[in-house]
C-alpha cells in the first residue's frame, strides 16, 4: 500500500541516485582493473601481477599483524574498563569518555609529527610501534562501540544475579559476562581491524611501509596494478565492515558519537 | 555521583576499608592502564609538538616558527585547507541531510537499516584505495567517464580534472555524505510524531511546525554534523596526498613534506608550529561538535 503513495517518490529518486553514486565508482574501478591494454581484452592480468609479487604477501601479512596487534592492545585496555564502568563501578565515566574521544579532536598529522620525534629509541626502530599508534587512532570508535553495546545489556543485574545464585567471580566472568559481551567485543575488534588496515597517514609520516603505503609506492610504476590492489583492499575492508553489521544490533549499528 | 564518597564511611564515621580498597582497585585496573597508555603514545607526542614548536633550531625559546606560519606559502596552505574543509562540508552536508530526512521520514525499517550499515561502511572508506578507485572511474580514460560520455555527459568538457581542488572535494563526498547521513539521521529520527500531532491538534500548519519546532530542533545537529565534516576534510591527508601529488598547497601535505625532509634544516620545527595550527583549527570545530552532540542526544533518545 505504501508503495503507491505519491509522497514516497522523492525517496525512491534519492535512493536510486545514491545507489548509482555508490556503485558507479566501485564498478567502474572494477571494470578498469580488468582491462588489459596490450590485448584490448579483459583479464586478471593486474590481479595476477600483485598476487605473484612476493611483496604483496609480505605487506599484507605485516598489515594484518599490525592490525591484530592494535586490536589486541585496544581490547585488553578498553574491555575491562568499559565493563567496570558499566557495572556502575565508578564516577569516572565522564573522564574516560572524554579521554577516549580526544584522538578524534587531534589531526593525525599532528600526532604523527610528534610521535616521529618523541617516541623512545626502541619504539622508533620496531614497526610494532604502529600497533600502539593505530590503537590510539581507533580508540574513539572502539570505545564508543563497546560502551553502546554494553549499555544495551543489564550487565549489573545479571552479574549480581549470578553472584546471588552462588557463582564465584571467575564463573560469573566466564559463563555470564563473556557470552553477553561477545558480540560487542567482536564488533569493536572488526572496527579496529578495518581502521588499522587502511591507515596511511601515520604510517607514511613515520616512514614505515605497510600494505597501504606499498600500494602507493607501486602506483608509481604500475598504476593499473595499484588500481587492482585498491579494488581488492576496498572489497576486503567492505566485507570486514559488513561483518560488523552482523554482530551489532541495528540501533547501535553506527559509528556516530552521540550520547545514548 | 558525589554521594559515593559518603558510602566509604560507616555509621560511626570510620572508613569502610573494604569498599575503599575495592574502589581503589577499580581505579587502578580500570583507569590507570588507559592513562599510562595514552600518556606515552598520545599526550607525550603532542606535548612534544607543543614545546618544540616554540623552539628555534638551537633549542632556544622563540616565536619564530609561528611567525612563519603567517607567511607564504603557509598562509595560502591554511586558507586552502580551511576552504577545502568548508566547501566539502557544504557539498556533503546538504545532500546528506536531504537523504537522511527522506529515509528517516519516509523509508521503511528495512531501508533504514540498509542505509545505516552501508553508510557506516562508506564513511570509513578513505585514504589511498579511494583515491585510486576514483582515478580509475573518473580519470580521463576512466570507465565512469566513458560511461557518462555515452549518456551525453562529458565531465571533461570544462576544465575539470580529478587532481584539482574540485576533484578532491568530489572524491571526499564519497565518504562525507555517508558520514553526514550517520550523524544527522538520529536528529531527524528524534523528532517524534507525537510532537507533529500535538502541534497539528493545536492548529499549527505543517509549515508552522517546521518553522517553529522542527528546524530549531534539528538545526544544532546540522551545525554539529557540518563541523565534523569540516574537521574531517580539513585534516584528511591520505586521499589528498594520493590525488594531488603535492600540486595543491594544503597544510597536511606541507607538514608531510617537512617531515619527509624535503626542506632546509633550519625549518625543522616549523612543521610543529603548522601542526599546532591544525590542532587549533580542528579543536575549534570538533569541541563544539562533541558538545552539541551530547546535548542534542538528550531529546533524541
């Protein structure tokens, strides 16, 4: 019935335009990456080029490792804090919210130029410093995701119920808290992975090479290969971010920063 | 909140040591790691930027670097970056707001969810792959360019190129419009049908409702979203770097050049002063954004 309403026409037009706007660049880039200028045919030449390139696997693993490192750091750091705050443990909630939002206020370039000169020697010579920096950059998003997810469950009530029924703390954490927070933690994890995998600014300003900076370097010698790589990594990140959608309830399925 | 202090004392006024140690333990485990981590990897680098920006090349206190910021070419770079932020916020916030309005007011539940998840994916698509995707699509030989030509639209009939100011604004809309939809939708969603009905039953027309109730309610959220878009375009680095290859003077790119050492040694702390300039501009946009969002959230629930 609602389909026939005249009032919905602008909506359909808007959705159609948006759909074209979103898909056109993606599909065009996909088409472009399959072109083979030498033979005027379509083929997987450019994809084969990077798959056969040993650097591809090397940098992909490096980026994945760094992203996993960032996610691990962030979860170890934020999950206990977020659970503690949602158990009503303290009146520092406002302070934690403020702190975790700060990286959003500071341009990444400014943080990078500071990190370049101020981090201790051992951190500057080890690429895993990037995991720590990525964790800072992903913190506002990861904390929001965790906090919104945890607010949606009556964490305090169920832990008290478990304790009241005689479960010890360990039992409560393993059997009650963990299953309840799992989906929230997973979505914070994917969020951090996605942001870290695509990070370019800090990485290039700190003079490290990861997957994204390698793609940029490659583009100078093989632009078609770089485009194929970009399509590959965009699709990869899209899939990763879409996975978040599977884990998060619709109401909190967004990276917006408003208070509940 | 402050009543918690009272609970540390039992009736006779002696501290309840159990509760106190519990709280202390909570603070140590819950807050201290975060503080330590942020101090090392966030506050310390930023503090370093701040103080070395006030040093000349010999480590003496000086305002010299800040004097440079207001000289060419850096002044132009700031003007360009702020201009880019503003223009890109205008070009993304208006279509984004219209889209958010149509979807929130007329879309079904399924459509709303689809748009929300697609938007959150696109809003996080920035950087180098996005730049290359647009080069492939809308470059001179790009597939989308050729496709549009078939439809009779030649985007290169004027002096448009992707590697220009307009080109960068165009690319930014790809993640900024979705960002606008995400941030602005809750504001429209928050305008309750009951309010419209109440206004109607008190004799207000549709126009009057929007003029006196609707718009004043969503206006702060619009400004907040606008500021967020401004800050994101103002400080974006990766896409601009990959697209312009240094042909457009933007502050983040200039800082990048200074960091890469493509400059004279006597300018080593100039980058820090430029970075502080960026921090100030960005904070001027982001802090009001966060404050407005917080306040608006009270009635959006």
